[in-house]
C-alpha cells in the first residue's frame, strides 16, 4: 500500500470525522480538529524554520558582513522569547515595535496608494465618456452613477456622527439616516452576492471532498 | 385644645403644623408620610404580640407561604434559567403583540404560582411567532413609542440559546428599568418619583408613562398607562411599598415579599374590593378592551372554584362563599370580575357595621359579601354600562395632573366603591359648564364619595351626629382623639395609628382660619364627602359621641380618608335630591374628631402611642397624604387647570398642599388592597390563568425538527452530489460567454513572453484548495501550454507552501506526459516557500525578491520586474488586497512593470470584493470560482478539466440551493404566520 | 524603555512610509532592511506562538483539565510533524503527506459543512428576521446563484446581463467597503506612526 493511498485513506477518515459534526458535536470531530491543529502547527513551524529563519537568518551568520546586518534582527527575534515570561516580557516590546511600525507604514502606503487613490480615480473614470461610444453614453453614465452612488452611500452608512437633540437623544439627521439606509441597501446587495460566492466556494469544497471519496473508493475497489 | 408637643423643644404647637414653630423640628414626620418618603424602618417585633389574632394568622400564613415559595423557587431556579420564561403568555390576549410572551423579570417575581411554571421550555418553540409579532409590531407602532423599546422577541432557537436570552433580556429591559426605578420610588427630593409608587407591580405599570415624556402611548401598553393613571389616582397604593417588609413589592427579587402581600390580601377578604373599579380607568371605549380581557381572565374569581392559585384573588375580590350568585354567571367577556369587585364594594359599603364587632376578619368577609339585595341593582348597572369607569378615570386623571392635589388620591379609593352612583350625581354639581364638565360631576361625586365614609356614616348615624358645614380643614385634622376607656381592646399599633392629633388648635385660632376658608359653595368643596350628606349640620350641633364601641377599627377600615370642608346644608340637600342608597341616605358621619373617637385605639396600658412610635409597617399602611387637607384656599390661590376639559378654569379642583398638616385618618386596612393592588391582582390573575392554562410544548419538536432538518439537508446534499459525481455526467452545458474580467485573463496570457518567469502567489488556505485548483488549473495549463513559463510559487501562509505540489499535481502540470505537462520542481517551477510578515513581507518581496527569499539564489529574480506576470491565487479579498496594494506603488515607481499583468484567480467568495480592483485596472484579469474557470476552460479548451468535472455537481448543488432557499423561506414565512395565528387563536 | 520602543516603532514606520513617497536609494535600502527584519521577527513570532500553544496544552495535560486528552493528541501530532519537518524539510514527500492527508481533508471538510450550514441558515433567515435588508440580501443571493447555474440546455438567457446589472450595485458597495477598509487601515497606521496607539506594549 503506497503512501499515497495511506494518506488518502487517512484523509477520508478524517473527513468523515469532520462530517460527523453534521450530526452534532462529538469526540470524533474533536479528535480530527485537534489532530489538524497539531499537524498544521507543526508543519507551519517546520516551514518557518526551513523557509525563513534558516535561509534569512542562521545560514548567513557565518558571513561577517551579513552578521552585522543580521545581529539586530537576531537579537530582536530572540527578544521575543521574553514574551513568554510576564516579568521580562517588556524585552520583547522592541521587536514588536519594529514589527508594528513597519507593518503600519506598509498599511498606510498600501491603503493610500493601492486602494484609496486608485479607487477614487476609478469612480471618476466610470463617468469618462472617452472610451464609451456615442450610443453607450447613457449606459455609461448610468453605470457610473450606480457605482458611485453605491460607493458613496455605503461609506455614508458608516457615518455614525450624530447631533444631540433637545431631548437629549443622539440621533442622525433624517437626511443622513436616509442616506445610510440606502447605503445599507447597497451593502445588503453586496453581501448577497458575497453570500452566493461563499456558498459556491463551500459547495465546491464539498464536491471536491465527495470526489475524493468516490475516486478513492473506485481506486481501492478497482472499479 | 390639643396641641402637639415638640419632642425637641417641648413646646406646644398647633395641631396643623408639621414643624415646630419654635425650633422648626418636625412634629409629625413619623406619622405622616408624604409622597416620595419612605417609611422609617423599625423593629416592630415587639408589637407582634399585640396584634389581633386574625392579623397574626394572616402574617403567619404570609410568612409560611413565602418560605414555601422561596424554597420552590430555589428548586426551579435552574429550570427557569434554562428555559425562556413565558409568564406573560397570559397577557397575550391583552395585546396583539406576541412579544409579550416573554416575561419581564419584574413579573417573574410576582407570584410563586406564576414563577413555578415558566421553566417549561415553551419559548423556544415560538421563535417564528415572536419574530413575526415583533415584525408586525414594528409595522404598526411608531418607533418613538416606549414600547418600541421592546426588543424583538426571542427566537428561542435551541441552537442559539444565548441569543434568545439576550433578546428576552432586551424585552424585559423596559420592565426591568421600570422595576429599578420603582425600587426607590420615595427617594426624597426626587420629583420624578411616582407619587403613587406602590407595589412594585403598580410601579412597573405606571413608570413607562413617567419615563417617557412624550405623550405617545403604545397601543398594547395602554392598559399600563391606564393603570398608571389609576395609580396616580390614589396614594394608598404606595403604602405597601413603603412598608419595609414589602419594600420590594412585586419588583423585588424576593418572591416571598409578594407572596406576603398577597397573603395579606387573602386575609383581608373583601376589604380591597371596593377600590378595584377605580383602578381601571376607562380612558376610552376602545381602551376598555383590555378590561374585557381582564374580565375574561378573572372570571374564575367569582366562581372561586378550582384555581387554587387564585384563591387569594377570590378572597381579594370578594369572599367566595358570600358572593352573590349572579357573579358566577357573569360571562367571561364582560367585566364580570370587575363588576364583582364593584358589586362587592357596593354591597359592602352599606353594610351595617356592628359597633360591637371586634377586629375580626370574618366581619371583613361579611362586609365583602354583604346584602345581595343591595348589590344586585348596582351589579346590573355596572355590567351593562362602563360609564362609571369613565367617571373614575376622570378622577384619576385629575389627581394625576394635579400633583398638588393629593387629596383626591385617597378619596379615589372611596370613589371606587361607589360604583355606578356617580352617574346620578352630576345634578348636584355647581353649574359650571355642565357639558364640558360632566366628567367633573362624576369627579366631584366620586371625590365626595371618596371623602365620605359609609361606615363612618353608619357610625355617625348611630351617634346621631351631623357634620358642621363650616368645619375648616383644620378641624377634622384630628382623626382619632383617643378615648382610652373605649379603646382598650385596640392594640397599641392601631391605637397609635388612629391616634388623633394631639392638639386641635385653639378656638380662636381656628376661627381665624375658618373665616378665610369658609367657602362651602365653592366648587372645590364638592370634594368634600360631607357634601353628600343629607343631614350635614354644623359641628357645633353635633353632640359629642356618647359611646364609641371599642371595636371601632372596622368602621375605620372604610372610613373616609379625610374630611374636607363642608358645604351648606342646602347644598347638601340639593346634592342628594336624587334617590340615594340607604347608606348614603343615612346620617352623614360626624365630625372627624368624633369619628375618631369612635375608632380611637388605645394601647393596652391606656397610653396612646405617640405618632413617632408608629411601626414602619403601620406607617406604610397609613394613608399617605390620603387625608385631604381642608386648607381650601381662595379661588385665586387655586391653580389653573392646564389639561383636560377644565383647562383654563381656576380653582375647580381644590389644590391641596402636599404634606398637609391634616392628620391622616385612622388606619385603614383597606389600603392593603387598594385599587392599584387590585390592578396588580388582576395582572397576576392573568398571569396565573395564562400559566395554568395548558399550552402545547412544541419546543422539543421544533428543536428536534431543526436538527432533523440539518441532517436531511446534509444527507440530501451528499447523496445527490455524490450520485452526480459518481455518474460522471456531463449534461450541464458550459456557457461560452466569458465575463469581461475572465476574457481579460485570456488576453493577458497571450502577451506573456515565452519561457518567462511567472510568479504564482499561493495565497489560499487548504480549505479551498479544491476550488482554487479547479479555478487555477485552466489558467496555469493555458499559460504552460502556450508560453512554457517557469513558475515561481510563493505562499503567504505557512501551509500554502505545502499546497504547491498538490496544485501542480492535481492540475496535471507536474505530472509526466502525456497525462500532464511534465513540469519539474527546481527546473520548470520553484517553490519559494513561505513569505512571512504580511504586508511587510509582500512589500519586501516586491522591492527585492531575491533579497527577500534568498534560499533559491539566482532562481529568484533580483527585481520584481523579472517576473513577466503575477498570478495571484487567493481565497480571501483581504490577502489579495495586500498584494494589490503593495504592487501598485512598485508599478508606479517602476515603468518596467507598469504593464506587468496581475492575474487573479480567486475563490468565488472573494471575487465580488475584487471587482473594484478589476474596474480600476489594478487587476488585469479575474477568474472567480468554478463558474469562471469552467467557462475559461471551455472557451480556451485547456486541461485539466477539473472545473468541468465539477460542473454538473456544481450546477445541481446550485439548483438545490436555490430551491431549498426559496421553499424554505416560504415555509418559514408560512410557519411564522401559522404560529402567530395559532397564538392569536389561543388568546 | 517604553519611550525607546515607541521611538523605535515610529522611526521604523516613518522610514518605511517615506520610502513610498521619496524613493531615494538610501531610504529604499533602509526600508528594505527594515522590512526584512520585520519578516524575520514575524517568522520568529510564529514559532513563539506555536510554542505558546504547546505550553498551554501541556499545562492542560499537566493539570489534567477537561480536554487534556485532546491536548495531548494535539501536542503529539505537532511534535511528530515538526520533527519530521525539521529532519526532512517541508518539501519532503513524507512531510507533505501531513498536508495532503490531514490538513487539506480536514479543512476542506470543514468548508464543505459550511455549504449545508449556509443553506440551513438561509432557510431559517425569514424565521428570524424579515425586513428590507434581509429580503434584499436573500433575493440578491438567489439571483446571484441563478445566474451561474448551468443547465443541460445551456446557460439561462440573459444571465450575463443580470450578472452585470447586479454587479453594478455589488461593485459599488464593494468599492465603498474597500475604501472604508482602506480608511480604517490608514487611520490605524497613522495612530501607530504618531504614537497614539502602541500595540507593541509601549503603553
């Protein structure tokens, strides 16, 4: 019995154990999930070690030039071990500071240059008539208007600023309330489409699992 | 000339003063409760021994029952926690809203009988009903209404118990809030405190209106506001709550307290009955529907047959054994039970009080079921006509609107007892716009009646005393001048309670005041109970009461809460020109001081208790501001009516200063069953009826059906999809039309240079590897077949690197020819491994791929422009966004890669969120899920055919989903409507 | 020390951020170095996180808490997989079996269950909530499914047009969501850069 068949058989058993959750939470399901977590974590640790730490850190320590550059991340990396102890966890703050600072800067740059500006530009380009033919002007304007409305109204629906009324209640103005309601309609449409997508993804996963079962059965029984 | 000796400075003060005129110390603070005050908590255990036997028995029963119920509650605590409570189901017929099925917390603690039943998991069986009730409710009610705060009723799905609990808590929040607010209704200085804060239940009822300044009222909660109005019509209701022993009232978590109160009522027999009618104001004819409901519910009361939980209610309304026979035949739809109360009241009022009777509950029972021949006519009237309720409503409203007129509060209780009488009395009203003020006639008559004391009348009749028409408000302050000889049988606590003011003012002083307030013909005098007396006489003519009977408590149980200024004899006669009941045609009660002499209670030792020594629970029983001050200011001093039909009139309703110096009348046990309490009893009764009536337990079947539904769905999917997959059918056609984004992918593949390096980002989790392999397979095969690029795989999740081989194997790229394309690792494709750091890692990689991933050396291009194309395989929009965002600056900065195609193969769940990037051209082309992949595969005729092999099963799965969702949703709606109709049918 | 951590975060963030707008060589090199450090630290953080997972499970086993047996199973499978991975590398066929035999089947099965759960939730939706949003949501979901459904007779006519029409609305909403997310990321990042938020423990 080849390792491929064994792995397929194990996968089939684990899949059945997971499917048993449809009946209800049970030990089989828990066993499968705990095994999955353990294997996944172990594999991730191995990948991190082999794919990142060894090639980027430890394998270059023999080079003195690289050592100077890598001494900082080396120290910072091992300082994270201090996080395991509450008394000296502050030592790991510096590594976390670098991690957070760089991540925040990347997020700022990416959000600004990668999403905000291009999407704003795209919203405006939707009304561009240069690429549209003469007969498509109205269609183009309609489509651009719908998408721009969806964008603006969706954003407005997240506007929670409100004024305090005389009776002390904090409430949005009726206009803003109406805009927010329309925005929620757009969000509902978007989520409806997303829901269909999630279902299709899950359905495909089920089909893939069932296909593996059937294929294994055929393969195993030689049919 | 009785004076009050200041306990602080020792100087005598006039009786009417509340504070010492010399040292400003409170003189009678202990014996006079005001609105917003709490009774002083005292240890009254030593007084237990002097209680009459019947009272001892009553208290003992109350304690016993409280203990039993506490134990019972403790035993069922867990069950109640687990199962959504449904105590208010009995109230469902009061409102169309089904969300009243959830019981507020404050109601759960009302009665042990009600509390012992909610553990039944009925609520989980009513998710749809609750929901639709809430839905309809939202349709029918303005959101600004207080009842809109009622949260959506719980679905009570077993799968989501927490949510059910949350929703139930939200539902009860309104009531809980009310309950909390009533916890300290007598907070000093709290102007918003209910002046009629009474039992907790009554407070709950009355609070919504107070908390909501807006006049809007929820339709289904109108009865609550009615109760509120009623509550404001009487101050007696607060008294039990003032009692420290009953301070929590119904809102208390202590169930025993409520039980204790109810036991009190039980032992009081028919005493509280007369006040019930006034507690049910009839604001409008449609408002009376709730009365119908109440009547229907309380039908068992007069029958007093089987409902053991309602036994106390039976005795509350009337002693069952002594009920007029006609009460049992009252149809459920009418106000039978109310009539029973009213009837009882009416029949009881004329009950001749035997002066010789001792403090005996049997007497009370007799009073409660007195002469049927007198009760019968009233009953026949009241059953057919609810006008008497309207009359009382107005009274309640007037007292509610006039916070400065607490006088009517106690009077209201007597008004209640008069039943249908007010209809006959407007003729005696002062002629002030009779049309508009017709209700005032009732009001006045009611007020008069409130002020009157049937039994006091009886007493006065016996003594031959008549009331002086010019008695000033100061005169009757003395409620119970104690006659030590005659009241030796009265226990100390009652003695002190009925102790008269110790010091009537001097004659000169009284005369000085009388001149100012001798206004017998003023409209406000209509409130005087004396105005109804036919034989009102000046006080001077009243002979001193000769021999008050020792057991004078009974008359005072029903004694007027306070006397008031007396009109002239002519006025009185004109008032009673109509036919009057016997008891009302009798001599009007004597001056209050004489009455008080009758009922004066002395301590055993012959020493009257000082007012300050009143036990707290006696304080609570005493009429709070029930005694209408006789201080009748001039019309100019009277407030102008602001609301109602009297708006604009001045002085029509006498303004009585809060905290009048007037001493309260002797203790009146009727306070233990005031109209508010009657209302509470009615609500409790409904709860009990609702709980005792059988309700189908459908929670278990629903829970079971839900689980079965999941099993059926799972089995259905597995069987059908398995069959389709197993049959390897290919009957479903694939559309050759490609969406623009997919078509763009085909076009982009064409421009990829031959044998170039293509970066493939494995940015998906193993959970969607099947979908991504099916979606990416056609593209990868297409590129590999067309351009033979070298693939570099990099993963942004640790497990992603392990998926590369699986991807290439399943898409036949790494398989040997002729099955696959024969791509070899390290030669035709490279697995760069895991790229950690999220955005930082991606940024680093797009800046310097080789530096970032140095493991493979020169197999990785030094710059990102070394890749001719980037294929992003992603299952989540967020992770895809990171790549898109970080690539954008690089593309802007480096023209060499500005036209580098970014092809995205996404899961179907991420596709919609990536469409904006397609429109912004940050994504060159997008294949989203199996549908796009199948089309792409079909259009370009490329292997591996995974998408095609999934296609039939995929189509069947979609069809099943659409069918199930549509049918299931329709069924959900139908089931919800059906459940709601069923609940409506159940009442 | 806290100040030093804050300064370190702000400085590293500013350097990386400036690199977006001032692509000068020293700054780019410094930015690249910082991002590389961040990658290494992140990788080490993954390992430490896994170690923490093991420690927690071991503590559960040591104290014999409820579910300790499951914890033991987890630790055992983790150790075995990690040991094999360290020894042979993650690309080894044996180690890769962990992916194909355990990780993929379990995760895919969990995802497959979601299909049933989604249908069940959809059926129950109108029992729990019927309002405009729910109706719009479910109707759009159904239409989105219908437009992709294959039939034996080919695609339903007009499905592409319907898909495109719905896509106008959904794309508009999605763009709004993306912009909102980007604004949130921008604000959060700026708070970190300005030292207002110090999630690294700088208080």
